[in-house]
C-alpha cells in the first residue's frame, strides 16, 4: 500500500473512531439529559405536591384561627349583652319609686337579728331613719342600731353582727342574682 493509502486508511479509521466516540458521547449526553429531565419533573411534581399540601394546611389553620377569633368575638358580645342586662337591672332597682324601694330595703332588713347594726347609703337616708328602724325592730321584736356614718355603696344595706358584715347592697344582690340566673338568661337571649 502506498503511503497515501495508509494515511487515508488511518484518517478514515480515525474519522470512524471519532464518529463512534462522538456518537457514544451524544448518546451518553442524551441519557444524562433525559435522566436530569426526569429528576427535574419528579422534583417539580414533589415540590408542587408539597406546596399544595402546605397551602391547604395554611388555609385550614387560617380558617381555624378565624373561626376561633369569631367565637371569641361572639362570646365577648354575648358577655357585653349580659353585662348590660344586669347593669340595667341594677339601675332599675336604684330607680324604683320610693314605696317600692322602701319595701325592698325593709325586706333586706328581715335578715337582721337582735343587736345588729344597720349601715345604709345616702340613698336610704330618708327611708331608713332611726325612727323607721326602731318601728321595724319593734314589730320584729328585736333591737337594731343605725350606724352613725353612711356606707360607701349606692343602694341596699349592710347588717353587721359582732364585727361580721352581711352585705345586702344592690351591687352584691345583683351579682348573686347573676350567678343564679345568668345561664338561664343567656339561653333565653341567645337560644
């Protein structure tokens, strides 16, 4: 073989081998690209699934928090309505006409025992006087004393027995009434 033929043969073999290497390299590159594309698709699918799950979880938590806040607001509004009901009750007691108010105060005094001291607020100064208290005590067959000073409360009486105060002020009476009736009234108002 001639020198040129040998060179052509070497070049031809080199080209064939080069084409084969390039083909193998392209095939390997395509496999790597395909594998990377599949991994990307899997990653995107998993990411989307995780994002969807997190979005749903956040939405559920937000909804739960909003429902809880709404319940708190509703309870606060209901408590405010009940506060208003009992405040109006207290105000109505304080604004009874003189005859009804006097009857209320003397019904509180029915709890008095012999030797007790009765303290009234300025509101009762014209209702529970030394004379009216003496008449009441006489009818009851006991001895009662009217305190020298007015009590620091607005309506009702405090009956003291041996240093122990029995509080019949309007505020205390309405508070006791609330304890006894609040559940029933709440059911009637709010269903």
